[in-house]
C-alpha cells in the first residue's frame, strides 16, 4: 500500500524554503471555506492570544500566521486540501503538552488546533472507545467512568489524546496492557489530498502500523478507536523527599521495586528529580491497578507508607 505522507515534523517545518512562502495566502484561502467560518484565529485578536496562553510550555507556544480549529473530519479534509495545494507549512496541536519548540505548532505557517474535536464515545458491544484527538485524558477518562471502563491513556489529565497515542503512549497500564498505540484498533485519518480513510488491521494496514509511533507525519488523525479495560480503579500516591537527606534511600527503594517488578506487573513506581525554583527534590509516585493483593510487593517497599501520606518535604 502506498501511504500519502504529510510532513508535520518540526524539522520539515523549519526548512527555510517553507518559511519563506507567503503564509497569509494560506490563511486567506482557508477563510474562504464556508464551513470554517469563525474557526480561524488571527494575530492580535483576543481568541488567538487566549489559545497561545493555553500551551503547557511557553517554549512551545509558537505564534503562527493563523490558527484553524476544525470541528469535524470534513473540516480537516478541507484544510488538508488547501495546505497541499498552497504548500503551506503547518503544525498540529492536540493537547499542547509537549514542551519542545515545534512539537505542537509552527511560527511561520498555520497551526491546526484540534481542541474543538474532543468527544469520547463508548461502544459496549465492541468494548471500544472512540476518542477524538483534541480531547485530553482527563476528559476521556471522565466520559468513560460511568461505564466502569477505562483505556490505556496518559498519566496526567492535561495530556492530549492525539499526540500521546500516535507518539506511543506510556501509561499506568502499560506493564499489563502495552502502550496506548498498541490498543488502537482503528484510526480515522485525513490524508494529504483530503481523502478520509480508516486505517486498521484490514484496510490501510501499513498506515495503521505507521501511526503507532509515527506522530503527525502520515496524516491528520481525526478519531482513534481503542480497546477498553474492564475497570476504572487505580490506587496511587506520591511523596516529596529532600534530596540531600534521602537520595540513597529513595533510589535504593526504587532498585528493590525493579527487582520484583515481574512478580507484580500491575504496580508502578516512578522516581524523578524536580526543581521548584529554590531547591531540588526527589518525587516518588507509586500506583497499583486492581488493589486487592496483600502480597503485593508494593506493601514491602519502604516508599509505600510514605506515599500514603500527604506529600511534604521530608
């Protein structure tokens, strides 16, 4: 199968030949499309400025010539046709959680912002959730909670569904259920020529596989259908430690956890260093899916009782 590629990578967007094109013509062409009326934000407007302020990292908040916020797959198809015909440089925004420059937007071009495409639908007969790329994981989890199911998704509620999943997606459930992309049974995708296809095990299989880690480089993902997990309960807690006093103890506990990890794959322990503007601290986060076993090796780990308490410097 031949895959029509859309070059959305930061390196491609940074090419001087692309940056030199008259991007204002691209924005003007988009503004002439009736279905996109009111969905294009221009610089020096309150709506445009408000969107820039919602990026997780100021480093990634690039100011494009215009932003376009589709509300349907058909909108995205129309956008793709203009981008291809005019050779417009562009970036793709889902949750805007990635922190590096060019990861979810572009300065000299158009940012396609999926924030308005954020619906989640559960199909109990198939045990599949259909999620649009502009949703964040907090929204998706909440939509599924009434059904007693969840999905392999982000470990922070503000992370976007689209970028997380097409980038691989490491989850609290990854030890038992794989990466987020491993659980996607179908992607709805808009290709460079504006055509709308479904990529799955039976059709456009190469594209289906390429999107599992291929990010936005093969098309605009407008919906992903992913397998659900028959529960939505997750135990967890965290604690913050003074790195000058507890470094060896925290990392020692982390090593002990890793040695026993294969015996309890439903558990996770994350140890990281943070800077709060004044000092460095160690943060330990523990989680447990299906908390029912008194024999869980988390109970024997020295970090377990600390993470039951409210976080504070120790």
